């Protein structure tokens, strides 16, 4: 009985590519050249070619190339109360937050998931211990390659890793999404903004804005139509620290010209997230 699909049935791109790999490539460079040639000949469509090439290149990329640097991390201290960080969670729209020891900013105690805090909203007088809600955190060196990182994410069933430098200090954070985007391209969710400034500035329903302290002053001025000088500082956080003349605490505010800046996230060394409101 003959195959009802027939011997002349169209072959899948994988079968055609496998047939094309003769003789077998001896290294990754030769394999990439073959994939590129297959795309030019129409054996692979453009998207399939891009994904295969990106997957092969991931093995050469290091975590330091895609991590969120330490200066941009929104973290929580282990001695914090819900009233101290619930507002930050909602304002930032992040789903995971590293929890650091109050007396050591390089000691990561675990990862706090925003969804685990939902049941605390509206409750009063509940005895609270932040450590009861922590998920395990794992660390990867900033020199680790992304193929290893993806394997660790799968093995540990985790979505976030702490990146450490050669001295064991925190260098940054990396997520599963960060790694997958190197293969599949940008992955947008409902909180992502297609605007160029989305990495630094996020508009809120009440008319205020959540702004990363590392936002360049030129970008801040363009977005808010303000005229802060960038002669002495490069970031809006630099201007705010200069006006405070010290490291401010969370929820402290300062008014500059027609703007009110409220500190939403900070550590012992720097501020990282601020709330910006227009004032009369």
C-alpha cells in the first residue's frame, strides 16, 4: 500500500534543511553559513532563519550583555513592612523583586513575587514576616553564557537570576524573558510601552509618572517639556540627589520648579525610582 501523501509531497523546512546539511558542518561558523544560504535559496523562510541564527549565537553571548545593571534594580530590604513596598510594587508593575539584607546590600535572601502579596492588601493587624514569602534565588556569574543560563532557568524552574561579579557582589539581574528575547525578539506585555522612553518613564492613571532615576536629563526634558540643566549632571537622579544634599529616604519628596519628586525606591548608595508630579 503506497503512502497516501505521495512521494512528491512537500517536505517540511526541517527535512529540507537536513538534506541541505551534506556534508555535515564542522563548526558553528559553517553551520551559520549553511543556514544563511538556505534562507537565500528559499529553503527557510525569513523568520525561521532568524530564529535559528539567533539560537546559535546565544551560545556566544554572556549574561553581562543582557542583564539589568545594579543601578536599575528595584529591590526590597528584609526589614521592610508591606506599607513600605506595596506601593512600589504597584507603581513599578514588576512581578518579581530581589530581597536584600538590611545590613548588606550584596546579600540576596530570596525573590519576592508580587502575586504572593495580594492577600495582604486590605488586611490589618496581621503579623508579617517577609521571609515567610520568599522564593529561592539563584546566582549566575556575569561571564556565564546564555545557553547555560537557559538550562539553569529550566532546571530550577525559575524566571529570575541574580548576576554576580568576580568578587561576589551584585552586578545586576537577568530574567528568563531577557534571555528568550535574544532568540525570539522583543516580548511585550500589557505594561510595555512602544514609546522610546518606556524604559525610563511610565505614565500613571492619576496623572503622575514613575521615572527611573537614571533617565537622561535630555530625555526627561523632552518628555515633560521641562528645562532642567544638564551641564552638571547627566541624569534626573543626579539633580535630585544634589538638591537633597544627602541620600533621601523612601517616600521623601522635594519640589523643584514646577515639579514634585517623591522617592519610591532607594538603597544605601543611590535612588533608583521616583514619582514625578506637576505642581502649580
